[in-house]
């Protein structure tokens, strides 16, 4: 069976250490766990394979638990739901699969199902992508994290780096993703977003406000789209919600 032949740049990107700035942590059962967020894994796949160079397919999904439960200190009535999923990732002729689980807790049964299903699919996708290398979290399975570095991630494996606009562009930023966007890019993003169907636009606005903690009193999010991290998150959102 034929297999995809990755370019030299792609092999280098897949073999490179994981940038610690992209790693999140959470507390679970008294332990600190390191992980990549789902949008970050999609952004890395787009960066290394290209936006049109890989495919994601959910091949199995199952609700394995649905039960009533109390919510929070107020003991409100609610629901707890658990799903399992299996996702297939295809890059050319290379196929990888991963299984995952998701849990949803909400006063509304439909919302609990939605949260659990999305989490299960995202978990399965990350496990499938992880088999491609460190940029997708493989390095985190090493308890000593010897392949996790504080250096910034390599440039896109598919495209040549953009020329620097001025001398300030060569200075390191305090945090990855805080680089300002140029006005033309901002206008292009806004035009794309405004062209979304109304339900999709409302979902996007809600998700952006939640992700970047936009205050409720802010009438619009348009002026909040100004940094590279906003651009990357929006591209990932649009790809995953087509």
C-alpha cells in the first residue's frame, strides 16, 4: 500500500520539540496534567499539513451514560452525560485513528449531550493526531517532558515565512500569539465572519467572547480581533464548524 511522503520541512516540524507556550495544565484527582487544547491541535495540523492537506472524520460515537444529578453547592437538578467517540485522521494515504470520551454536566439535558459529544470528538481527534509527533502532544507522554521546550514553534512547514515588516518584528514577544495583526488582515477576517449565516455568526460571537473573556458590556467584538492568537483561533473555529 502506498503511503504519503512528507516533505523535509514537514518531517522537521513533526520531529521538533513541543513549544511549552502551547501547553495547558489542569488539576485532576490531585495531580497536575499537561495537555493541548483542541483548537491548538487543529491549528498545528493546519500549519504543518496545510488547510487542505488533512481530513477529520468521526467514524463512531455512542452515548454510554445519562443520569440525573445535582449541580453545584445549590444542589440544583441537572444531568450528567458521557459519550465515547472514535475519530479518523487522514493525511494523504496515511490514516490514524483515536478514541476518546467526553462528559457533559448541565441543567439542560440537550446542552449536557452537546458538551459531552463535542468533548468526546475533540479528545479522540487529539489522540489520533498525537501519533504524528511532538507538536500534537506526543512529547507530553514522556513524564520527564524531554521534548518540550520553551522555544517558539518552527514556522509553517507548508509556506515560506512572511518577510518582516520592520525591525520591531524581529524582537521576541512576551507571549506567543500576542503579535498585532495588520489592518488588512483584520478587515479580511471581519468580512469573512460577517458573511457567516446568522446562527453560525451568533455561535461564533458567543464562543469568541467566552474564549477571550470579552466583557458582557462590550457591544461588539470587532475591535477585539487584533492579535495573532485571535486570527489562529478564528481560522480553527471556521474549519471545525464547516
